C-alpha cells in the first residue's frame, strides 16, 4: 500500500519564504484548486492520501516534504533551514508517529527534506542555503544503522537539491546540471531538462509514473519518449511560493500482511 501525507494551502501563503524568486501576489483560491488536483493525481496514481489541515500562521506549511525524510519504516523529522518553518514539523511528527518510527534531528543541525534525494539506499543531500554540514552529519548518523549511505552534493543557484535533480525511473536522473556538482553521483543515466525550461528538474515519482508540472511540456515530452508515464498537474500558483511537485507530499509504502 502506498501512502501520501499532504497539508492544505495556508491562507498566509503570500508571506512565504522566497530565495530565488521575486515576490508576486498569490491567488490562494487558485493555489487551493491546484492542490486539490495534485491530491486527485496522487489518488489516481494509487496513493491513499491523508490531509492535515491548513495552518493560517505557517505560510509554507503546504510544502510538507521539507519537514521529514522517510527511510523505509522510519522517518527523520528535520529541523528546517528557515526559522519561520520550524513550527511546521510538530503536526507532521504527531501524525506520522502512528505510521512510522520517529527519528529526530536536533539543534544546531539544519536540513530541508527538499535537499534529500533517495536513489536506492543512497541519500544524496544538497549542501544548500537550507541544509548545513551539521544537518548532513546528523542525517548520516540517523540513517547509517538502517543501511543508508549519505552523499553530500554541492548546490548553487537554486533552493534545494531536488530543484535541480530528481529520479524519474530506476537510476535515471532528470536534472538541470548547471546547479549541482554531478561528480557526486558517479555513473548514472541522466536526462537533461529542455534549456528553455530550466526549472523543470523537479518531478515526483509515484511508482512507475512521474507527476510533473504542466508548465514544462518540452521536458515532459523527453520523459515520455523514454517510455516514462507522465501525469501533468498545474502548479503555477504554488510555484510562485517557490514550490514544485515533490514538495507538497511525503510518500511511503507499507507491505500489507
Ligand atoms: C521555502 O522557501 O521554504 C518555500 N517557500 C518553498 C519550499 C519548497 N520546498 C521544496 O521544494 N521542497
């Protein structure tokens, strides 16, 4: 069984953190409609979706990915790099504690889940503006006993590692290689985003399919030509808050008896 945790769009999303984008007005009703379609897409792709209520005091709380890193039947609750986002973790921890074993990152570490790309039993972790050396070291210590390696990756010019690279099929990485040190990855199969779509590297793999922003049709076509099933969603309003498709859910699998 595949599960997904999401959280409603905060009415305060207009006050979100922004790093590489200019602030633009955000139409909350449109963002909510996009989020509903995102949830529908996850459901269609086989997820059982749980939705935590929106929080009017936490502008970025729809971006649940940053609060947690799931490793098998455990979850590392992060300490997000932006101070405004740290209160987001508690409701996520409380919800996940009845589904997964809880592991916790502590002060002084900083790490956003958007910086963690799992490929098999390797966690590639972006050293970004949100994730520091202490965060990477704590994550390594927490996941090593579970058989996961941690490999740091230098990230420049974008918010998170997964703004620049995501896995779209087993061992196949979709990337804008301008933003990352590709040497960290060793041998791998790469698909480059279309140059006219520099922000198109963030796809959300759900089983054999990839949930992908409708705004990047040329890169979507590259994926389809490789036989990858692509389901597009409009996330243009959420993108004004510097979000994309991976950031709006936490996904995990359980084996039913
Ligand atoms: C932030 O800057 O933290 C939010 N406005 C956007 C977070 C997007 N998260 C993600 O891609 N994992």
